């Protein structure tokens, strides 16, 4: 699969400047102006606050939501899960096994700390390291990367010429995720980055949970 076939639309939600990513195969990858879907299906990574922005985009593009892929269960990455599920009852929610309880527990997902407890419906699929998914015609590999959150996963697409990673809050452009949460761990974070991210090809594009995207080459420095 060529990554020019894969269209990724970021939707930034205001409260935490969190990036959700609507992802699908496009019909005419060579016409740069076009983002016509090849088939009707898409998936969304980390739907945060303002899920209506995501729903508006899906409706206006004629897309159906096959899956919600969650990198980790912090409030700003899951706040939109319930609304999307209501709008697309057939979509399935995927999350790392060790973060699944954060969906249904406002203490664990940190939302009660922010004075606005949020819970969602439980996950449909709990992921483990090395799981392979095929969603909306796109093959996705699951990497478990504890450190920011103990069940944090990233989603890797081995496309050509460059791989794509949805990295959540593991790594940012010029920085790394916080580890001062109850289940955060600084040495796990660096171990995860070193062994699972920096071993990917340098051109790999990392779509981060906050801020601009980056590459493995940028972050190796
Ligand atoms: Zn987080």
C-alpha cells in the first residue's frame, strides 16, 4: 500500500489542542486536490472533545465509521468516543488491554481531576503488542509502548515509501510525553521510544497526539 493512497484528516479539539485523525483510502491518490474516499469506510484515531467536528466531516464526505482506535485512555483522547458511537452504532472501539479500564473510570482517565467526569461505553477490542488489524482496507500493526500510560499503544502502517505511525502522547515534535501520571513511568517511556519507535525507518512519519507531526529522523537527534 502506498501512503499517498492513505488520506489523513486531522481534527484539532480546542480544550487540550488534541489531534484526532480521520483516516481512509482515497480514490484518486494522484490528484492531490482530491480526497474522495475509495470505499465508504474510515477509522478515527483518538476522538477528543468536539466530536461534532468529526461527525460533520464524515457526513460531508459520505464516510462510514468502521472503528475508533484509541492510543491511550486519557480524557482528551476519548472524550468523543460515546458521541461517535451514538452516531455510528456499528463502529468498534479498540484500545490497549491495560488502558481499557480508563474508558469506564473517570478517576483513571483523569477527567474527574479536571472537574468534568467522562466515561464511555467499554471497548470492543482490547489490543496486545503485535496485533494486526485490517480496517477500512488499511493494515495496521499494534505496538505496546508503556510510559506515558501503562496501556498506551501506537498504530503502525507499513506503507510505501514511508511508514506512518499514530503516536498518541508517547512522543512529540521535539519532545516526549509526560510521565507524572499515576501509571506513568519515565524509564518505560524511554525504553518504549528507543526500542519501538527509533528502530523504525528514519522517514517514518509520526502523527502526534498534540502539535505538529514529525519523523523518526527528527526525534532521533
Ligand atoms: Zn495522555
